[in-house]
C-alpha cells in the first residue's frame, strides 16, 4: 500500500528495514534454540534469568520494528544503523553471559557487519567494523566463563582420586571441551557460509536485474530516437508534399471539367477516382502533420472498448472494403471497460489489419479475435498467406527492415514502438496450419489510472 505514495529510494530503505526485521527473527529463533539446548540438552549451568531477559529485550526491539514498518513515516539510513548497533549490544550481552571471546559462536559478530555492508553506505560499514572490533576486544577480558565446559575443573569429590584418575578426568574434560568447541566452530562456518552465499546470490540477482532494466531502457531510448527522427521526417515530408498535391488536385479538377461525364464517361470516372485518392493523401498528410509531437492525452479520448473496436473496424473498412473479415468476440467481456482511443494506436492496429489483408488470398480473408477484461484488451489478427520469414520474426518491429512488400518495414517498426510506448505487448508468429498471426495486448483505463 505504501509503495504507491513513497518515492523509490524510500521504498528501498524501507525494504532494508524489513529484511533487518526478518533476520532478527531468525536470530531470535537461533539464540532461543541454542540456549534451550545448552541448558536442557548439554546441562551447562548458564545464568538463565539474564539470558531470557536479553532475549526478551531483542523481542521488544523487533516488535517496535514491526510496528515501525506499518507506519508511513520516512525510514532513514541512520535509523537502520542504530537498530543494527542495538543488535550488536544485545549480542555482546549474550556472549558476555556465555564465555565472551571463548564462546565458539563469537563469529556471530560478522553478521551485523555483513548486513551493514550490504544495506548501508561504506561509511556505516567502517563504523560497524570499529564497533564490533571494540566489543570483541572487551569480551576477551570481561566475561562470565562457561562453567560446565571449562577444562580442568576441580570438584570436591576429586580430592580422593589418585593422580592417574585425576589425569583421566582432565583428559575427558579436555575432549568434551574440544568437541563442543569444534562443533560450535563448525556450526558457525556452515551458518556463515550459507548466509554469505544467500546475500551474494541476492545481490548478484539484483545487479543482473538492474543491468537488464538498463539494457531495456537503452533499447527503448534508441527506439524512441528513431521514432522522433521518423516523425520529424514525416512532418517535413507532409509539409513538402502539400504544395504538389494541391497542384495535382487543381489540375485534376480542371481536367474533370474539360472532360464532362456525358461525353467522356470512362475518363471522367477515372478522374473521379484520382480526385478521391488525392483527397485521401491530403487527409493523411494533414493527420500526419497534426499528430507530430502530440501527447497521448491530447490525441485520444476515453471510449468504451466495444465502441473502440467498432470504430477501428469501420476505419479499416474504408481502406479494405472488399476483404473478408471473420470477427470473433469473446462472450466473457467487461462491458464497462474503457480505453484511451489514441490515434497512433488506432493507426497501428489498422496497419496490422492491412498487412494481413494484403498477405491473404482474396477468397480467404483474415480472422480478427477480440477479448478483454478489466485490465487488458487482447487482439489476435491472423492471415492465410505464406507466413513471415523465419529471420524476420526474430527482430520484427525492433528496427525498420527492407522488404519488397509494402507495410512490412517502417510501418511495423512504428506499430511496435507505439504499442510498447503505452505499455502494451505485440508478438509475431507463424501458425502450423499456415499463415501469420499477430497478437496485441493493450492496457485499459482502470480506476487507479483514472485517479492518477
């Protein structure tokens, strides 16, 4: 919920605090389990009251962190560092009660250092090195020894034993102490290795994800640069072609007057077709000029999806009235769904329909499948032609390509870029039964986007 109102950097710092909360829960479980095993399993005489008090204090700190994560107040790096320092003090107190530096799990001080180095800037990491080193040094001199596993413990009952028996008891105590110490060091290595590997893998995945996002951003920037260049050239071409088209229109009109229909019916009919095509060209150039540089919100309007699909098909019919169209609309659709009817997106869909119509035989036609829900409009356009070349599918739409077939080069590149720009998806494929298929997914206007 907070991710919608917080900036990205604040979300990242808050995620670090969440991870600290999770790791502290893990530490609480390990410490509680270790104390329980040491007292009840190994029979080591430890100051239980002080140990459980320290565990309770850590639990209170973690409860505060949990409540802190539920608030919208800004989380700072200094706050995270302060909490890690409190964890270090709690660990120091636990180790003070259990042998200090002689405790085989003294390696636990590496964990706050690793967490600090990963979550916080370098300055905090060096400060944590100083803090943990000082605490470790203090614990060498000041600690409560582990009474049950100290080597060469003398018991009053041992005074009646012979020197050989005392030596055997000492050897047994030494072996017990050594085995327990070795087990503690082994457990520390396994736990530290697993934790370090986990963080290294997570950090590596984060870096790979960031590199992938940067690569996509660079690709998008290059694609947008090409689109801007094409848009500039299109606007310039529209301006330059306006005058010649106007001259041709005047001449065609004069020729139609000089060749009246009752005297030259065939020529007059052909001139009428020429005038209609000239008007279409002028209309397309005017749209091209007007659309250059327009923002999405200015070039589109909110429409019901059903009405938008009808408008797209009606516009396409003006160009390809003779092409057979098999329309399939899913019965399970959201009739209240809305879409921003952007002009460039409409032209992109029409461009795909035109390409499909040109690829299909005249008697076969094309198929147009439509379905949508609250979030996406999914279109599938299929033709019955020879299909797309295999090498073309790999980079279709990513860059302009040279093709002998009209509409399969720059047109597809602009279509791909337009759909990607609004957060949609487009995929090209060949069907086993023959023909090519283009699948388009367009985002719809949801309640959240309208609120934004």
